């Protein structure tokens, strides 16, 4: 990460699944100098992702990991040799928070084994391109503890960021703007957060809200939201580049008496 006065640029890895307009916004910010970083690779789980084309236009290395066929092949063959040798079932099952304790263990086990098969390929593809922060820009795959722990080698310093199209913790999942609109919310927004073991549950870095007008359609909300995202994501990555993000554990007692502990992000003031 960059200390004041350092010229070195933050090395950013990006994963996309689709059109990559957030990728474009990050690219533009690195090129106009507002974000002191450079994108060192763009990876995808979808060979047709337009985000890959955007990256290629700028000479950025790209790769694709064929999640669909890796997951399908594994489910069909259940070949234990496909599971990475450093995958640890007990560790992953202990850490995961996607499935409730009632979910049959075999189902949870099969899910995380198949993810690890695809994630091992993803890690291999990323290996030639050292990076400091991994930015999920519309990457629509769950990342399991197996993958996350191989990126977050220092538990105090998470380094996978995601942008989500809702004001978390409301409306996690795959259609944040749609869910917000259909619920009848009068305000929508987006959230940038560090990735943890849950779905869209990691420590929040920043959020931006905007009103939903009576005449707005779902498409309007999506369009307005994306424009907000294009400013928010480069801003958050810049905070990371400036070493201004700290994750601290905060304890509190809920009104029902339950003791809680939550990792939250503190944004340090600019040193300028
Ligand atoms: C963005 O709206 C982003 O917030 C969302 O996908 C879209 C990607 O657009 N991400 C998620 O829903 C992640 N759960 P883009 O490909 O044009 O950047």
C-alpha cells in the first residue's frame, strides 16, 4: 500500500462476470490519475464478459475460468482428485456462514468442494500477476473460505473488495436494485465492502444512497445506481491505496441482551 510521497501505484486485480462498467470507471480513474493504481489483470467466469474486451483494449492481461463446466464436471464425476490437496473440509465448514446449521452436511460439503475446484483454477490463473487488492466488479460467484484465506493472508488486512447494488445489509444476493425497487423502497443505493465468509456481509467501506422517484422504473433505478457506483468504487479503492482503511472489531449488546461483535471499517483522515 502507498505511503504519502510514494510514487508506486497500487496493483489492482479485477474479477468481472459481465459488462464491466465498474471496471471501466476504475480504469478511467487509474488513467486520469485520480486513483493512484494500475490494473494488473482482469479475470472472469464468463468467456463472453464484455469486461474482458474492455481490458484487452487497454492491453491488460485477461483470463477466463470456466466455472460452469468445472462445477458440472465435478458434480458429475465427484472425483476427489479434482479437489485441491490443500483444501481442508473442517476449516471451511467451520468458517462458512452461507448455510445454516440445519442444512445437510453432505450438501454443504459438496457445495464447498466444487467451489474449491473452480477457485484453485482461479488462483492459478491469478498467480502470474501479483496484486495488492482484488476488486470484484460485478463478479457473480460466491467466494469460499478456501479462496478468501489464500488472498487474505493477514487476518487484520482484508484485501478483497466488492460492490453491491443495495444499501447493505438490506437486499444481499444477485439483484440488489430489483429487490429494492420491488420492495417499494423510496431510497436505493450501493455499498462497497470487504468480502468475508458470508454473502454480502463483510465490513462496509462506504455507501451512497439516492431517492427513488414515483415515476422511476426498475431500469431507472439500475441506471441511476450504476452511475453512483462508478464514482463510489474508485473512491474506495483510492482509500485503500492511501492506506486509510482499518478493520476493527466492535462489541455491543443488543436490546435483547445478546452480545455481538462485528468487524467494521474505520476510514482514517487524509494525511494531506
Ligand atoms: C453492478 O451493479 C454491481 O453492483 C453488481 O453487478 C453490476 C455489475 O455491473 N454486482 C452484484 O450484484 C454483486 N453481487 P458492471 O458489470 O457494469 O460493472
